[in-house]
C-alpha cells in the first residue's frame, strides 16, 4: 500500500522548496485542528506546532494547490482537456448595472452574476475579497448588495495611505480560512470568487468530501498570471524603476500586461517580466492561468475595456450565466455580423490559450529546477 503523505512531506516538497502560496488551506483544514498540530508561522508559512499531534491523515498534502496527487481525479470529474480545460463557450460580456459599471475591474460580470444569484435566492452568500486599501484585501462572506459592491473592482479610494499597511503590500487574498468558517454559520449555498489556486483547493476538498466545501455551489474563477507581494525595500526599488509613487495608484489590472492607473488619470502598461521581482515565488510554479476547474472563468484578456472575457465551463456555470443574461443583469458584446463575432471569439480563445501555455511552460521550468538541483531545499 502506498504510504500516506503528511504535513512532513508537504513541508519538504512545497514549503521548503519555496513554492508555498501561503493560502492557509493546510492549516485551516487540518484534521488535527483541535489538537493544534499546525499554524501559520514565520513569514505566513505553515509549520508544525506539534508533529506528535499530527494524525498523518494526508489531507493537508492532498488539498494543497501545489501538489498534484488528485489531478487525475479532478481531470476526470471535469472532463479536463488541454490546453485550457473543458469549456462550453467563450463570451465577452458586461454588466447592465450603472453602479457596478463605474467601479468594476473589467465588465462587472462577476459582481452582476453574484447579484443575480443573491436576488434569486440561489445562494445565501458569496465569498469575495473586500478592498481595505491599495494592496490589501480581506476575504469576507457577502450577503447583501452593498457587501458585493465593496468587493467589486480593483480601484482604490485615494484617502487610504500606504503607510497604514505596515510595509506589507500584496494583491493576494487568502480565502480558504473563510471557506472553513462556513462551518457552523447556518449558511447553505455559497458562491466563491477566487484565483485558480484557490478554486483548485476547493475542488480537491469537494472530491474528498471535506466539510464544509460541499456548501460551495458555484465557483467563479479569475484568470491569473501571478500575484504580487512585497515589502518597503522592494516598494522603494519598484517606485524608482517605474518612476511612480505607489500612493498615486488608483487602479490596478492585468490583461496582456500589468496596468497601473494613476491619480492623474494616466494608465501605464508594464510588461509582466519587468515586475517579476515582486511576483510571489509560488506563482512561478503554478500551471493554471484560466481557472480550469471553475464553473465560470473570467478575465479581461481578449475583451475591449468595459467587458469581461467569460469562459463558461460547467452546467452550473451555463445556468447562472444564461439566467443572469435572461433577467437582464448582464449583456453580451454585440458584433456587426456572425462572421465578425466568430473571428473575435477565436482571437479571444487564442489569447487565453497562449497565456495558459506560457504559464505552463514557466511552471515546468521552475519545477524542473527544483527537482534537478535536489532543490527541494532550494530557496527562492
Ligand atoms: C490577483 C488577480 C490576478 C488577475 N490576473 C489576471 C490576468 O492575468 N489576466 C486577466 O485577463 N485577468 C486577470 N484577473 C481578472 C481580472 O482582473 C478581473 O477580476 C476579471 O476580469 C473580472 O472582472 P469583473 O469586472 O467582471 O469583476 P468585478 O465585478 O470587478 O468583481 C471582481 C471580483 O474579484 C474578486 N477579487 C478581487 N481581488 C481578488 C483577489 N486578490 N483574490 C480573490 N478574489 C479577488 C472580488 O471579490 C470581486 O468579487 C486577475 C484578477 C486578480 C484578482
Ligand atoms: S493531521 Fe492530517 S491534515 Fe493535519 S498536519 Fe497531520 S497530515 Fe496534515
Ligand atoms: S500552498 Fe497553501 S496548502 Fe500548500 S503548503 Fe502553502 S499554505 Fe499550505
Ligand atoms: S499564479 Fe495565481 S493562481 Fe497561481 S499560485 Fe499565484 S495567485 Fe495562485
């Protein structure tokens, strides 16, 4: 019988290898939670509090987005195929709600779908990432319109000062402890908006029947090239290199490149390679750009400003998109003819495929370095 891999293996293969995404999934869902086996320790990395209390159940290892034991099972369940997973169709769409349109990141499809689900009582709440400042968000369970609006978009109010963040800047929000907190909240049907690593962990939990992941009825997955985390030293370097003051940023977005909108209402485009130094090390080992196991995947890539590129993958995804469309929460981008529509959709898919391939190649390179150099102990 194959030996069960425990946190000891996870620590060696992921944490010490420098590819831990600091999602907190292993700690939040540890079977020995009450025995205090694990904690998020130094640098927000998971560690044993007491190895003796570890039940060696293997759950932490299996659900970690950086391990691949359950890949086969997931692929079968979601009829996964290269190069971007299974999908029914690709659409460029936008919100019909003026309030959402003014604050959303791209076309406001995410917030509109969640509004539709909430208003039709198809969900009791949605796990979203509320803005608490530039480079700082917090996962929360939104149960009202207002709470959904607080999470929409990637624009910041100018009144918040970066100094309040204590030298820690990040675009990443851990959401898995919020998923765990659904236990005992008497909520039933939940939607989750997350990055590919987050949706991947939730899908693995669902595969294994881990409670309360079964409460997640709808997953809206964001496209994701990478996330950024940095400190004051890196901030200073970055400001010098880009010749901007980060406190002047009013909006961040990624499509083909990283887009920074400044208070002067100027948007600068930065090739992703130029800000590699502040990307999270875990992201370079991540293989999923288009959120391959979500019900619906969304991004700005391939759509004009004001629209969200939407990949409908599962039956659940299709039913909520069609419902929201029928009820007038969102509208599709229109084209002058069927041929133009077909051509634009082909171009949109080509971009998604190209970004997905690039990301898989990057991960392959990074992971091969880890194994070749015996670099499971290699630092990033
Ligand atoms: C870190 C990150 C990286 C991305 N990278 C790409 C990319 O490389 N290419 C691309 O085309 N698109 C990328 N996207 C997706 C894109 O920025 C938009 O989020 C997407 O197009 C949806 O736009 P919208 O207007 O429909 O969403 P909105 O209606 O504005 O809603 C945005 C939703 O995103 C959630 N959210 C915001 N930040 C986070 C976060 N850090 N973690 C989890 N959820 C969050 C909010 O809770 C909200 O529900 C990325 C998004 C994020 C958050
Ligand atoms: S008890 Fe299970 S989930 Fe917790 S650390 Fe040990 S192996 Fe991981
Ligand atoms: S990526 Fe998440 S689940 Fe994996 S070791 Fe890091 S914190 Fe734990
Ligand atoms: S690239 Fe995105 S999905 Fe992958 S680990 Fe980083 S944040 Fe998660």
